[in-house]
């Protein structure tokens, strides 16, 4: 946008250049490495009409030197404003460096990387360099893009980039990362082991049967003491049933009274039932 | 809670009559009646917009910004005066206290008059820097009015400001050219997020002091777009300070003046721009209001947010971890006469943070629906797997709109003992469950055998 605007004004400025307009001549750009003598380094001639085709590279220790003679119309003259403006197109940042101009219109500016703001040093693209010359009165001012400056940095020397100041803007979204759910082993393994555990019961019963366990005295016991035996065995079954209910749906307060009742029944009936068993033992039937 | 709501309602009703949300009492500090004449159109426009203007001279005895510790004015306009100081009633401290009480200040500077020390230190306090020497002004040899400043180039003709950056609403846009005569340029400190430029100088402009005898600008105060013509500061409490570099911009003489830019005749749009700047400065635009803020456990049924202020928010105080929650908030923006639905600019979003010390979730809110004067923003998310005291927080701070900082605290509890999956639902537990029931069956079988087993014949034979 700003670029558009300035080009618009520039176009406007050139149309009113009826009387005279500011320009420059004899402009030389020198990139001088550190320690090199005066007058050494690459010299490039600059003209207001045409920017340099290739970007100029400025190394960490190099000094950029720009010399020019400002002219108003045909004659050399000292303008009020003589800036070298560097612009970073990606961030829109601009900074101007003042040319020290003498009475005869000869101006000079020297730049090193130390003079540049940090955003210019880290810029990916080459910086756009323009020369701005203007002054009071009716002469049209000049803003001419003259070259591109490629700031090359030594990758081994770290750059102290200051922390970015706080600006209010939309922040990055955060989505909470949940912990993984607990995992079960593969079902097939579980089923094999569950089957092995379940198979223990028939094995146990089979071993008991093989050792001669039987229920032959059930009729005898039921005829001797039917109620205690029925109640005792029933209460043991009921207790397991209570455990089952507690496991599936009941809470502790439903479980405890039921368990208490069943326990009393088991205690009372158990005494009788076990006396009957004792009688059988004393009779030599066990 | 209810008194708060009725207060809100009252505030809303009174805001319908007045123009500014922040009140209508406006103090204009200027020297005498002749000075007032110069700003007649600007002040007349303000009066037409509903402000009650009191004019005071800077050192007047009756001038006081506070009475019994409360503000006596809602807004202050400081116009440049001939006197060097503003007097004890308008010291930098008093002006800062005025802003701490949410009063708005508009300062107009002039390069022809020295900026009072109180204003200088006020601006310095807020990280806005102006040239320290009297007479420094902004010139631009490219965009000047060749009718009135053919030689001096100190009357700039600038287009309306464009959007500051993506995600920021431009309250100052328009068509036309603004005349900026003899402006005092400002630069903003880099550290503060509270300051923002409203109108920047063009890239070829620079600030210099004509009293310097040097023939060229050797050491300009600032150059290019780092130089602001109009800048703004909005404090944490949303009090606004606006600095206009050129008080002449507000004078009748420049409100619709014929000017020439690069040979083309134009008419200055200062009146419209002055209205836009003062409307922002005195909180007629860019004021956000939070209505109802609701959150609830999402049980698959979408609820409609009841925006009536008569019904309290009635939000749950406690959630379980890993439960689905829906959040909705109603936000309106004041636009000169009434509240309208707030629409965030392109590239911006209102964000909800669900935080305990630091945010666990930060989510962009989507506009769900609109009422006549508010937008309802909402989102759904799952509470994190961390129990504790959390906040639903909306902290919306952007340049040029008032700050929103809303918080609702909730407890996030762990799973209750009966909310875990049952053991049979976990396949890994099947082996142990089988073991338990095999033991039970074995025990019952053992009891039966113990009770009723007859002596085995084989055993007898061996005996």
C-alpha cells in the first residue's frame, strides 16, 4: 500500500516538474571490507533512472559508502532532505539514513551492519534502497529506487535478537493433549487364560470324585435334620448371591443388613447341621 | 447479581440517549473565547453528537477534574495554549489519575506553541515521544499542499489511514485527503502494547525544527512512517488517550478547505476525520460489552442461549474431568448510538481459555447466532484429564477496542467411584473374574461334599 502510495505521489511529482526537479549525479556506491585502505573495494555507479540489476551484498564487517552530488535542475545544490531509505518489503519496515550534504551538493553516507535495525539483519529478502532528495520551494523532489541491499551475515557469529515485544493479537490455539486410556492385553490371551482358570473347576471336582467324594448321605442328613441342613446350605448360597448383588448393583448399605441376616441364619442353622454331621461321625459313618 | 443486571440495563438505557458510552461531560481546556471560535465547527459537531461542553482556561480557579474523589468530567480535550504551564489542576499526575478513573483525554499539539510540561511528562509516561524543542514540525516534500504551503511544505495532505495490521478494525478509514498543517510528530515506544498509531506520516516525511540554522536536515527527530501524526493509547481499564499532532487540523479553517496536491485541486476531509478520531477518543465506537456468558455440560442436546438479562446465567459450578462442555458468550459493540452485534475483523478471533494457572485449552470462538444487538460466540470442548479449580476466561485485548476480561470459575472433579467402567467391561480383568467365580463354585461344592459325603468304599478296603 505504502509502495503504491509513494509511487502515486512520485508519478504526480514528475508531472509538476515544470520548473526544475531534484536529482543526483556522480553517485558511487562502495562496499569496503574492513581494514582495506581508502579507495579500495568495489565501486558501482548509480543512476536515478535505473536501479542496479544485481543486489549489493553487505557483509558483517563491510562498510557501505555512498557518495553523490545532488542537483536541482542542472546545477549542483544542497537539498534540505537527502536520505538513503532502506525498506524491508516483507515487514514493511523502513529506515532512513541521512546523507551529510555540503554546500556544493556533495553528499556522503556510510553504513555498517551495526547501524541497521535488527529486522533488516534478519530479513530474508534483499532490502530495497532508495535515494530521497527534496527541499523547500517548487522543485520536484526525487525518490528513486537505486539498488537492492543484501545483508549477508556470518552464520558463525550469533545475533542477539531482542525478545519480541508484547503485541495484542490473536494467540495460537491450544488443545489439551489427553493421557492415553489404559489398555487391555489382546482378548485372545485373556480368553485362553480365563478358560484355563475355569477349567480348574472341573479338574478339581474330577479329582475329588476320583478320591471318592460323593453326596450319598444327602438323603440321610435331610431325614435326620432337614431344616438345619436346608437353611445352612441355603444361607451359604444366599451369601454368595449377596456378594453377586454387591458386585453388580447393590451398595454397601444394602449389602450389610442382608449379609447380617444371612449370617445369623447360617450361625444358628450351621450349629444344628454340624451337630448332625458330628452324630454321623460318632456313628462311624464318616 | 440481580442488582448488577438491572444496573447494566440502566446503563444501557441511558446509553441510548447519550452518544458516548462513557458519559457526556466534556471539558475543553483553551485560553479564551477567540480561541474557541477557531474550533467552533469541531466543538459544535461534538455538541450536536450529545456532549455537554464546558470550556475552561487552563489556570482557572474553578477548574478541577475531581470533586470528592470522583471525576467531574468524562472526557477532557486539551487544546494548545499560549501559557507555558497548565496549572495545578491539570498536572500530569492529575491527568493520569483522571485516566485511572476511566476518563478519556484528547491532546492536540501545535508546533507554534510550546507543549506544556504536564502534557510532555504525561506523554512520556505513556511511552509517546515528541520532539523536546518548541517549533519542531513535520514536513514532506512529496505530499504537501501547494496552495497554502508552496514553499514551506509543512501542510501535509494525507490519505485516510488504512488498517494497522490484519486482525485490527480500522475505525478511521474514509475517502479523501486530510490536511495536516504544521504537525508535531510523535514516535511510539516499542515496548508498550497499549499504544497504536492512528495516522502515520508518509514514508518521505521527516520532523525538523525550522529554527535550526542548518540548511539541511542533519539529525531529524524521526523519519518516514515511524513518525505519527495522530497516535492513540488505550489503558488496561480502557481509558483512552489520543494525541493529535496538529491542533490546526481541528480548526474551522481546515475543515473543508481547498487545497492542491501535486497540481490537483482537492477538498480537505478534516471534518470527517476529526469526527472519526473524536468518536473513537470519547468511546462512541470500539466499545465492547459482554452480555450473558453461559456454559453447560453437553449431553447431546443443543441448548439455546437465553439472552434475556432477566434470567441469571445459572451456570454449573462443577464439572467432571473428560466431560463435554459447551460455552457461549454474547458480545456487542457500541456504534455511536446503539449496540450492534460484534463481528471480529478478518484474521482475528475471540478466544476462550480454560485455564488452571496456565491455559489447558485455548479455543477460537465461532459466531453461533446473532440477536438484534449482539453476536453469540460459542465452542464445545472436553474438559482436560486434570482435576482442580479452572477458569473459563475470555481475555480479548486488541488495539482500538475496549478490553474484555471475563472469568468464570468452576471446579473440575475426578471420576466418582461409580463412574469408572465396570470390571467386566475391561477384557484384561476377565481372568481374575473367572478366578473369583471358580473359587465361589469350588467353595460351595466343598461345603456340600463336607456335609454330605459318605465314606468311600475304596478307603474302607485299604483300612
